[in-house]
């Protein structure tokens, strides 16, 4: 289960999506996520699913690899859907004691579930097709206008890139700790949810110690290499827009315009 978290991992293959400028992918992900909360029709949710499916196909990332990351949001998905399903007032279609499912609640719950699934898969696609260095360069160059008002763009970009890079590292370390604990007789699978939560406590202590140790090693390595922030630094691979990036921006604009326009046009 732990190893099935896909967010923060990079899938090294050659594809059209991998070759896009990271600024295009960052803005495209933002546009896709915003559009998910702008649209409110089944037709547009279908369009969003088709668009995401095409992007996954173009990325050459196996769909099975993409979908396995959904297992880790199952609890969040169930909680969100359940709250909307049972607590939304409206025309009742099923009732058992105090539990009541309304027509409006069912609609909202289904839309919320679809939004969460597409949101996670869309975010994962960006990290799976973009290296941490590309993410850092893309964020820094895309937000460089904020430097004029004193925003530490380089430092923010570096922190977010390191945080994403640490996700798979911490996942791997958690997996090693769990296997070591299980070899010593620990049981993480049996018992109710409270007992299983308590069983996870012995994992957290070595995990936090390992995370702080890695952070300290990283800080010392950056200090030893005379890292002093982004001022005066040059890029080994400067970002340059190409024709495919312009096409991607145009398609992105069309998609977002269609999403916004769907709010004013009655769709099913």
C-alpha cells in the first residue's frame, strides 16, 4: 500500500508530455484543477475524463500505474462522498432510520467523487512526467515577476521541489521500517481501526528521526557546495519554449474557455 503512492514520483520514459516545458505542465495542471471546480455538468466531467485519458495516453505512463495511486485516497474519498450523500437535504430516495439519501445528495456525492479522482490523477501526471529539477526551474521562471515585490521565488520553488522529491524517499523508508518491524513480530493488519492506528506509532518515531537526519545531510551538502540561493546562478539547461509548447497553451486556453462557458450554457 505504501509503495502505491504515485504523487512525487517520476516515470522515466520518452513522450510528448515529458518533452513539454515544465511551465506549460504547471499551468496546465492548475487550469485542469480549477476547471474541475468550475464545471457542474455530467457532460463536462466526461470531457475532463476524456482529456485526462488522452494526456495519460500521450505520456506513455501505464494507466495501471496511474490508478494504483487512487487506493491511498480511498478513505478520504469515502468520507467526502458519505458526508455529501447522507447530510445533503433534498428529495429523499432512500431512508433507513436516521440515514437518509436524497436525490440532491446522491448527485453532489457522485460529482465530488469524480472531482477527487480526476484531481489526484491530474496532479500525479504532472509529477510523473516532470523531474524535480524541471519543476524547480519551471516554478522559478514562471513566478519570476513576483521577485519585484520581494517574494523569494527561488527559495519557495526549491522548498516545494525538495518536498516533492522527499515523498518517494520517505515512502521507501517507511516500507523498510514496516518490514523490519514485521520481521520482529509487529502486526499492522489485524484489529480495529484504533488498534491499527496504535500499531503505526512505533513506525513514526524512526521515520521522523530518519527524515530529520536526511534534512540535516541535505543542508550540510548544500552548505559544502556554497549554496547561497538563486542570485547569480546559471542554468545548465535553460528553459526555452518550442512550437509544441505554444500548441499546448492554445489547447489549454480552449479547454478553460469551454469549462467557463459551460457555466452559462445549460448542459446535462
